[in-house]
C-alpha cells in the first residue's frame, strides 16, 4: 500500500513504490514521477530502467535523480527543481522513506518560502528537516 504524503498541492513524496503502484499514481492525477533512489539500494525489479519503462508506458513522465543519503549535491537540487518546474501536473517523488525526497524539495524552495514553513510542512509527515535550517535561509 502506497503512503503518499502531499507536501503541497503539486508535490508529494512517498517511500519506495512498486511497479504495480504506477497505474494508481496515474489514476490519482500525478503527471510526473521523480525517482530519488539510487539503483544500488534496491532490487532489480524496481530499479530505474524497469520503473521508467512502466511509467512511460502509462504516460507518466519519469525523472531520474538519485540522491545518496548524506551526500546530496547541488545538481540533485537543480534536477529536482527542473522536473518540478516543467511538470504539467502534480509530481510524486519517491525514495526509501520519503525523507530524501522531502529534503531535496525543501532545498528547491529555499528563498521562496520561509525555513519555518518548509520545516513545519515536512514535520507534519514525520520528516525532521531542522538540520537544514541554515541552508533554508535561517
């Protein structure tokens, strides 16, 4: 069972999804899926190539942005921001727990939303982003 957590109207995060979840993701109105999970962490059946093929077959745009826990790069933030900006509808980003997808989202929003707002939004879903406060603008 998927555990989709809507951080905003147009951006949601989820723990790892399965191939069979993609049809429901499409039915829920998502237009784009962002994979924030590196292939090295997961079994072959849900690695990038399989997920991308299944998502594309359903008409979903699939974005590949593997984020290594504790080693997020500025490029990760840029790729996530780009995928979010070009999306024609709601975006679902997934990783192991949803935490990395919430962290990279918060960093894309730094400067346009307050650190308190970003941290409290993520906290509603169990993600503690307090350590990002300096990067989020205080």
